[in-house]
């Protein structure tokens, strides 16, 4: 094989050490796939005939990452590289992970247990490419195709259905007909996958360069089982594609017709920051926006300018409107240091109590009234002026 993949020095050193000790070793999975696509891999994974205990003897610094499944992490300077023994997976009774694994000395057996052909390629600097399932051909033809029988692959691990669509969205590849048909034949199997794993795949899918392939969720009948919500994804995929590469912005478009965005995102185990931002963006979609200065100040009180910019982008994409004026007004308000929230008001609760405003709820009410005045008339944001006005509320 003429193909040459340039390996990092630390990865090459690990392979050389293993081979010098009499074992075989290859880089595998995504590191091979991405290298062959001309991309720099995020991680480099090594597969070897050496057992975990043998790997630990050969390298000074290791971590027992997953000994049950044959994985040891080798620490080479600042790099953490997973080294995994060739294996044959046992039965998958839970539809996610093998009940047990059997170690092997054959790289071909290890590649045979993998999900898609483009992930079932191995490479060694001296031996070249090992590609028993024609993954290189599928890479060249931009095709997502299961290793062996797709029905069996998805029965082993149901998450693979979502991963296949995610790869399509990341790479812009088509899903091979039999593979897509096998997804469509058993969509309910996705319901056994943990919501955390679904969320991870959905997030990667939404950030894909070819996010329009999110349509495949609906085409394969996976939407309800993946998201626990019926969404007409085909009707909004074009809008999502036009959005900036920002997860919250794209999530907001995905969620725009869901009755309770907050519950939907919580069910998928999103973090509170994401839930709050997306819910706020969705709540603003039906609101009529205006570049009126008072309106924009009230908007700035609800959210920072960066979020206003996101919701304006969403509105312009969904409704074909031009809301540049809203953003320009917001920038002008900020540049002129005009007051639009309590933090910039020239008086505070202590000032009001000093002039006789009763503590507690009444202080808050008076502050709100003063802020409303200042929002309309910026020149009033002077302590003496506001205290004079406040005396009228006592």
C-alpha cells in the first residue's frame, strides 16, 4: 500500500516499542479515517496484539482506563494515547455494550467488530493499510456503510444509528441504502440509549458542516425515539443550516415549535446554561422587535447584546426580516452608557431608605419606577434628580 500517514512522534514511538517487543500494532478508527480524509485527528488510538498487562510492562507511565475491555492509556510526555488489545466482542444483551470481550491476536478480528467501514481501517508505518471491509473505497465515495450486516450492527449497539447520521452531518457523506433501511426498520431501539449519549451525538450533529443531514433523523423514523418529541425536521433543516455554527442558536431553531423547550432540553440532559440560553432565545422568536430606543433598552435588560445578536439572526432567517436597526440601536445605547438596568441607576436601595422610603418591597417598587423614567429620559439618571422624584413616592 502506497498510502503514508504521518504519525506524531509519540504515537510512532508506542508502535515501535510494541513491535520491538514482538507484538503487532496499528493506529485504528477515527485517527486513520481522518488522516485519509486529509484532516488532523483529534485523538490517536492504537490497537495491538499485546495484552493490557504486557502494555503496562512496556511503558513507564500508564493509566488503567478500561482493562476489562483491553484499554490502557499510555502517557507520553503531554499526550494521552489509548492502547487497546485486539478483541472480539461478546453478546450485546443490553443493546449498547458487549457483555464480555475476548482478546485476539488478529487485527482483522478487531476491525470486524467495528460500526462503519470508514472506521474499520488500520494503519502501520511499515505494513501500510489494512482494510478488509473496503473502508477506503467508501471514504473515496463518501459513503456511510455498516461493517457486515447493518441490522446486526444496530442490534448490538443502537447508538450506532445516531452516530451514522452524525457522521453524515459532519462529513457530508451519504448513508448507504441497506444501512439506512436497517435504521428505519428498528427506530424504537434508540429509546434504550441513555439521554446523555443521545445529547452528545445531537450536539455533534448540530455543529456539523453538513447539518442539513439532520433530515435523516426524520427519514429513518428516528426523531421521536431520539428526541422524545415529534419535530418536522425537514421543514426546519434549511433554517438550521443558515444559522451560525453555534449550538444554542441551532438548538433554538430546532426547538422553536416544541411546547416546552425547558423540559425538552432537560430530558436530553443539557446543562443549565444551555437550557436557559436556548429557552430565552425560543421565547423571543414570536416577539415583534423594533429599533425603538425604549424597546431595545428593555431588551438589553433581559439579555446581553450577544444574545440579542443571536435572536436577530434567528428571526431574519425564519421570517426574512431585516433587524439590523435593533442591533445598531443596542450598540449605540451601550456606547453612550445609557442606563437600562438597576446596576447603572444613579441611586440604590440604601439611598432611598435614607430619605424615608420603607425597606422591603416598597424600595423595589420605587427603584422600578425610577428606572422606567430613566429608560425613557436618560438625562434623569442623576442622583439628586432621582432622589427628588423618589420623595414623591414616600
